[in-house]
């Protein structure tokens, strides 16, 4: 990570949108700058907490008790963050004292303020997903838990910001790296399994497979790759483009998917996680088909939450795959040469 001094020059301008904000260089204006930033972000997070709380109330009224707990936890996490931001008090030492303050500490405060403001945008993604899942009457628990975890990371930024204000000294660089860049570069982007190619070897839950084809799907702003890892019978590994989500080992079935937010496939009840129109491309030994229209649906077992189903509707045919979720740690990749990657 670059030094905090260098990073200051790359501030995106969000702080400049705060009325009256002049930064922390002037000793007389530091308390005012702190107050303005905290009021701005507290109001933004409070509005987001209102949205999540509204969903929790509606879920309770609809007796969707399985979803109420995680959504309420998400709402309480945001409200706790708001309270911490709004009620923070500091003594007259540290940043607001009469002694000189380390220039690096002032630079870090700009980074922390920027990180708090970008945190509002970070929470917008799970909140929008939560609202969409509520409207579609699908499972909200996973999205709510992801939102609560994102909120806790923002709270960690606030805690370290408070430490810098109270001491007037910069935080250790390793803490800055962990808090402001919580995801290391080697853990960014799609999971390793997403990049498997034809001929690559892998082990899933102790069973050996070789990739001999794939289907690339894009729908509703989400990416999903189906890797054919077995023939006679066919077996497929479903790999989401987003790291951290569960994979699934699936088998084809001739049982149809009839649509709707809840469906039964082969006697198993499922709830639709998401369904959207998009495009898909099939790649195999014969080459690629080129991208064509497809509707993609991803489902979770209504009672057995480890059950998974993926449905690809190509218009003139429907491809239905069912099976069980697989944790990314249960997949070992060796590559075409048999060397583990």
C-alpha cells in the first residue's frame, strides 16, 4: 500500500461534497471538520438502517420468521454504527489538543473519512439485494449476513479513526492495510475455480474430475460458470463469479422447472435466489456456440438449505441441474499438468 501522504493526493472528492469541510490542517477547524463528516455519514447510514428496519417489520408482519432474525441483525448492526458515529466524544488531547500533531496522522484522517463515506456505497449493494429478494419473496438470510459483516468492517474503520483522533498519532501501517484494504490482492476477483479450462484437473470433496466443457452465463449483473467435470453421467460444477459464494456439484435432471418464487423439482422443494434474463455461451471440444439469449435461475432447497439447483432456459430447451452446495475450500485445483495450483 502506498504511503498515506501519497494516498491523500488521490482522494476522490467525496469529502469535498461535505458543506463547509476544510480538512484538518487548521487546528482551529479540526473539531468542526470532524463534526461535519460525522453528521454527513451518520445521516446516510441512518437512512440505510431505516430501509433495512422496514423490511424486518414487513417480514414479521408476514410471519416470515426464518428471515426476520438475520435481517434484524443487519439493521441493528447499522444502527449501532450510526450511534457510534453520532455520539463519539473526544477529550482535549490528541488531535484537538495544543501540541503539534503528526502530519501522517492528519493524512490518515482524510483516508479514514473517505473510507467511512465510501462505506455508504458498500452497504448499498447488500441493501438493494435485500430489497429485491424481499419483493421476490426469496431467501434473505445470506444477503443480510453479508450486509452485517460489511457493517462490522466499517465499524472497524471508525474504531481506528477514533484511535488516531484520541492520540494524535498515526496508526501502524499494518492496521491501515487491514482496515482500509481488508481484502488482499490475491483474494480479489473471481475464485480460482472460475478460471478452470478444458483439460484442467481438480478434486471436489475427495473425488477427482477433469474439465471437458463449460457454459458461461451472465444475467442480472451476475456471472455464473458451469463446468462439466464428468460424463456418463454428466456432472457439473457451478462456480459464481463472485468470490466467497458457495459452489455446487450438480447432476442433470429431466424434471422441469415451472418458474415462480417457489418450485418443486424431482420432489424437492426449492426457493428461487435469483432469476434473470441474460446470455450464455457453451464451450467444448467442438468450439463455442457464441453468446445467445438465456434465462438463468439459481435456487436453494426450501427445507434442505444445502440443496442447490441451476436452471438455464435457452428458449427452445431447458437445462435443469440439481445437487448440493460445495464450499470453495473443498475444491483443489491441479491444472492441466496435474500440478496443484
